[in-house]
């Protein structure tokens, strides 16, 4: 059963991260005219309604009654920290660069999965993850006008995100992915509502670094096009929340974490299409190492779990049946 769960987890995390990459690019485009917490409020309200629909399909609204509210709250707050610090980061640096720095998260998840989840990580998987991490190092080029205090923002985001997924793995024993997604969206609504209550009038606007002005702008009614984008972001975040919760719920964290690297080439693509951010040779080499390490771990996991051998056996059996007929 684990091999089926492993493949499902890998597919879910790749879908979730690809969707999240598009969501990040959309939010970055909206942050030029709206405060971040307004965008977060709009997307979370949409996500809550979509998640409630999924909860209804999976077993009914009674599943939302949980015996572990504080665990859900901790997980939700960690995701809030991860989101806030990452979106602050992309206001100071290119999307692909911030995403590359964020990708210390699979390494952190793998490291934490050993003491907190009791998972076993073989040396080959460690090797693949370390190669991917070296790709990140090549992309950020320490000491070449890229490492600054703002570079720590995506690293903080990665640490909070990694901790969230470790909790997801434990919480997923008793909770459905849709339930976990609901409580994350609910946490975002509460936090965004607090921002609106205290600084939503724009009283702090213009008092800080212009690059983080999107945190302090006054709330305003979005125009129809931007309103549709916010609804679109809400749909995307519902998909992301469900897929990532499901991925870390059904499969080992140390296995699915490296497949989050699928976001990196997408971040490079969005950066080029929307902001004319052209990757250089270092970015290309780093991306190749990161994607290559993820593929290596994928095929290694398929072989060690017997999926390749079983698939080959099924094909041989089909051929033999045809020959016998």
C-alpha cells in the first residue's frame, strides 16, 4: 500500500507546487496596487467555500469538529509566517531567486523527518537532496551581490513551511486533507481580519521601506479584473492547500519533499514572462542540478519500492497471455 501512497503523494506535491507557483506570480502582480492582507483575505474566503464543498464530498461537515484545535492553529500560524515572509522576499528580489532560496525546505523537511517522524533516509536519497541543495547554492551565488538580510526571508519561510509539513504528516493520521486545508484558510481569514482592523485604514502607509508598502496600504474595492484575479487566487490556494496536505498525509515527508523543486523552473518561466527576468548560466546549471536530483530520487524510490519491477511483471504477463491466445 505504501508504494501506492508514495506515488499519490508525489503527484499531489507536484500538482500543488505547480499551482502554488502560478499563485505566487499572480499575487506578486496584484501586490502593486493592494495590501497583501486584502489579497489574502479575498483568496482565503474563496478557498474556505471550496474546501467546505470538498469536506462535504469526503464525508460531511461533521469532520470539521476536531479534537486537535491547537495543532491546527499551530500549523495555520506557521503557514501564515511562511507566506508573509516569502511574499516580503519577492518584493525585494526576483521571483526565481526567492524561490531558489526557499528550496532549503525539502532539506529541512528531510532532516526533521528523521527525529520527529522516525522515517529512514538512506544515503542515496541524502545524496540526491544534497545535489539539489548545491544547485540552489549555485543559483544564489553567495557573495556575489545576492546575499543580504532580505535573503533570510525566504529561508525563514522555508523553515516555517518545513515545520508545517512535519505537523501535517502527524496530523494526517486522524484528519482529512480537506479538513486541514479548511483550518489553514480559517487562520488566514482571522489574521487578515486583524490586519484590516488595526492598519486597514492605511494609517501606517508611507512610513516604511517602499518595497514593503504592500503590507501597509489602505484596503480598497478592487476593480472587476483584479477582483476576478483574487477569486482565481482563491481557487488556486484551495488546490494548493488540499494537494500539499494530501501529499504529506499519505507519503513519507522525506520522499515527497524533493519534488517541490518543480516550482523552480516555473518560477523562472513566470519571472521571464511577466517581469523580463532572464536566468543566466548559473541559474541554468542550478536548475539542472535541482531537477536532476528530484528525478533521481523519484526513480530510486520507484525501484526500491518495487514499482518498476511490478510494472514490468504486469507487462510481461499481458504479453504471455496474448501469446497463449
